[in-house]
C-alpha cells in the first residue's frame, strides 16, 4: 500500500511539474505571427546567442579532449569519456544550426514593423545558408578521410563555414537594423542584442 | 507492490518514447516553410526601397532516421535492456559478464561500432578501493565507524541525511561525482554498524552526488550550460542561486522519504537470509572493537587525500597545466588527480600505517570494488555501444517531442540523460532546444537538474559500486532494470528540485 502511495506521489509530481512548466514557461511559438518588434529582437538575439554558445561548447570540447585536460561529471556514458574528433563536430554543428538557430528564428515570428517580413527572412536566410554550407561540408567529408590532406581540408571546410557565418550573422543584423528605424530601435534597445553584438565575429 | 512501481515507470517511458518516435513519422508542414512561403508571396508586392531578399531553400539535414531504422534501434534497445535484466538477476560480476555478451551481440549481429568502456570511472574505482582497502587493512575503517557511531549515538538515523549532503558537497567542490566513490565504503560501514538499512544513505547519497553536478561551479556540465545562457544575462552566480537552494530542498525531501523507506535491517528478509547463510556477519558492538595501532594514522591519510582532491577540484590554479588540442595550456582535469592522489594515499598507508601490500587484496572492500569495476565495465560498455551508435536519433526524437509540446521539456531532458547516461550530453542537446522554444532561461536552469536522470538505468559506476559495497543486499540494482534502489530517491529528488527551482525563479524573479 505504501509503495502504491509512492508511485501515486511520483506520478502526481510529474503531472504537477509538467503543469507548472506549461504555466510558467511553456514557450511561445509565434511562427508566422506578427509580434512586437522589441519582443522579436529579444527572441532572435537570444536564439543567435544560444547558438553561438553551442559553438563555444563544441570548441571547448575539441580544445580539451586530451586525457589530462578533459573534465568528467562522473556519468559512465559521459561524452567526456570519449575522444572528440573534429570530424564528429560537423554533424553536431548542423544539428545545432537546425534545431536551435533555425527553429528559434522561426518561432520568434515576424516583427511588427514596415519591413518585418523582410527582416525575418534576412535572418532566416543567414541561418539556412549556414546550415546548407555545413551540409555540403558534411557530404564531402562524411567518411573517414583517406589522406592527411583530406583530413585537414575537412577541418578547414567546417571552420571556414562557421567563421564566415559569424561575420554574415553580424551583417544580417545590421541589414535588419537598416530596414526600418523601428527595427533598429528594437535591436538597439534589446539587452540580448547588445550582448550579442559585443561579441566579435 | 514493487511490480506496480515497475509497471508505472515502464509504461511512462514506453508511452513517451512511442510518442516521440511516432511524432517524427508524421509529415507536418514545416514552420520554416510556412514563414518562407508567406514571405515569398508578399515580398514581390513590397514597395520598400530596400533590396528584397529571396528565401533560400533549406538543404535536407543529413542522415534522417527512417522507420526501418527505428525498428532496428528498438530491437537493439531491447537487447540492451534484456542483457541488463539478465545481469542484475545474476548479480555481482554477472552484470559485467552479461554486458560483455550484449556488446558482442550488438557488434557482431547488429554491426554496431563498439563504444568506449568507461575507463575513467573504472580506473577511479581501482584507485579508490586500493586506498580504502589499505585503510581497512590498517583498521582505519573500524576507527571511522567507531567515531561516526559515537557522533550518531543520539540519532543514528541522522546518517540518512548527513551522508547525502556530504556527497553533494564533495561533488560541488570537485565537479565530479567520481569523488563519491571514496566515501561509499565509509557510508556503508557506518550505517551497517549502526544497524541502519544501508540502502537508505547509499541510494540517497548516490542521487545527491548526481544532483551536485548542477550545483558545482567546476563541473563539465556547468561549463556547458554557461555559454548557452549568458546571452540571457545569466552568469555562474545566477545559475548557482537557482540550483543550490533548489537542490538542498530536493535532497531534504528525498532524505525524509528514504529515512522511512524499506524494512528495518533486522526485519529485512534478504539480509536475514544472508546472515543465516554466513554470507555476512552481524555488526559487532562498537565497544568490542579493538583498534589496530595505526588505524588513526591510516584514516588521517585517507581523509587528507579526499581533502586534497577537493582543494585541487575547487582551485584549478593549484593544478598543473597540460597541453590542450589547440596547443594552448589547460589545467589538469580532476579525474586523473583523483586517481593519482588515491593511489598515493594507498602507498602512504602501506608505508606509514605498516600495512603489508599482500593483505590489501584480501579485504572485503577490495573484493566488492573489483566486482563493481567488472560489472561497470561490461554493462556500461554495452550501453555506450548502443548509445554511441544511436544518440543522434534518440536526441532528435526527444527533441521533436519537446518541440511539439514544450511543457514536456523537463521530461525530455530527464529521458535524454537517462538514455545517454551523460549529464553533459543532455545539457548540450536539450538546453539550447528549450531556449529556442522560447522557454525562459531562468526556468530552463531550474529544470536543468533533470540531468540527474543518468541514474534512471542501473548502468552508472556510482550505482554499481554502491550496490556492490552493500553486503546486506538491501541496495540492489533491481530485477527488472528500472526497479533498482536508486529509482525512488531519483524520482523524488529531480521532481522536487525542479519544482523548487521554478518556484525560486518565479518568486525572486531570477
């Protein structure tokens, strides 16, 4: 009887947690909808910042993949138990770009401004171009490189795409600002955007 | 009644997995396509002076999982679960041996690439049991038990609360639950000597060490989450202000439940059977124990080693630097430091506590530690072989689940951690997804302790070591894979911690 009570308590706990998450932060999907420009700016800059954070994490994993340097949280299947190969990073950057950047930009919706749809499309195009370029790199080098030169080329390919993407990302945000003063105000007034723009591409 | 718990949890997992798996077969209209087409149709009408951008077509992401792939993944998953079940029923090194058979089948029958055995955890177990067994040979364990028993005389059950908080603190200081191995023998011996059911403090402490990861400023998972939330103005202090109080509350509730969980030791059927068969000796009254001459010295050396590990873990400036992959210098990781310091402690105990090296392997702690290592070797290798080959598909399915129903994000984080047995993997894959879904960064941080879901399956080193250390048989890895001793404290702790974190964020506006 006591076990039954515990099971019931756990199930109720999960239901309550799910309900609380739904109530306080179930996420806002504004895909295709018009939203306030300030909210849109916060959302797109937050999304771009999170994506950049994922790239920083990937860089850190590569930098610290030697036995002595890598951290271990203690999980027996912990990723840090493995050696991280640069080649394996490319699919992860594609996933990050698709799942975080593209999905986040779409969910941010369309800013309530004269050129709102154009602004959303400029940022989306930047994300799609980044993803497409990474997919091209992945297709070319998805198999284990047979020569040293091919191996280095695969590293260079992904690095070049991400480097160019960072520059193009900044350019895209500037282009959006130039579309409409309302958008420029929204971007300049967003804390997320000001933090994002501090990062050098 | 355990069967009810088993059925309820299994049903929940299968329902969620089926939900996630099924949803990816559906051909929903892409939200991106909607936006692109809406922009496309209107952009031609735009009269703005600015140049109009044309939508760029999205290339299909590589390696999408087909329905036949999913069937194969499901069969492989059943093989893994089946061999874990065989292993836990067999017990002892049987867990590792059946894990090895499972790995063989996954590689030769299903053609998977072999995963990586958990070398770090295995080597830490070897190093820690060397030191702990040397201390036991010197009589140090008896001394520690005596001291702890005196301290606990008024309230022996306080170990049910003290042990989890100590293991939580150790994990915070060192950034890895690998430190927990060093106190497993101590918790077991102290609780047994005080006739406390060892399952209570051992299972609670194992879970507390896992939740400690999200409260530690030096953990790998913390280093992973910080770049993801910094754009939302959450620094390390902000994260800790949410996770530490929430974890303290979660651990307290867990301890409260665990302190009343299960039969008292003298009424436990399995324990009584072991006593009757002579497999385990009843605890000797503390007054009857005559200490060996260098017992205190061995304890001092052992505890100094634990303290030194904490120092190195918390202050990375004390650590020597090693070469990183990019040619830069990085502080030496805590993992090899634990191994080096514990092996050194063992050597110092041999030297200064006058223990014969030949006596150490004969100690019960050494035997149970070696069994734990072999068990971990096979079972974690099999799990990793499955995960390494299917991680992208698993994460993608659960990510899809969260995308469709963002309120399921906490459960998705928990399940990703459970199926990858990695806090870092769950953090790096699910936290950005939640943020991209528009869930506030504060709430995502509150939900983040769900990564303690790594303990959902009995495939972690700390679980196996704790179960093997407990000779009374109360701490078990279960008979049906999910009905292990750690399940109840795990479920209580993650749910309460997440709810407390959400409340902290909502109330204090963090």
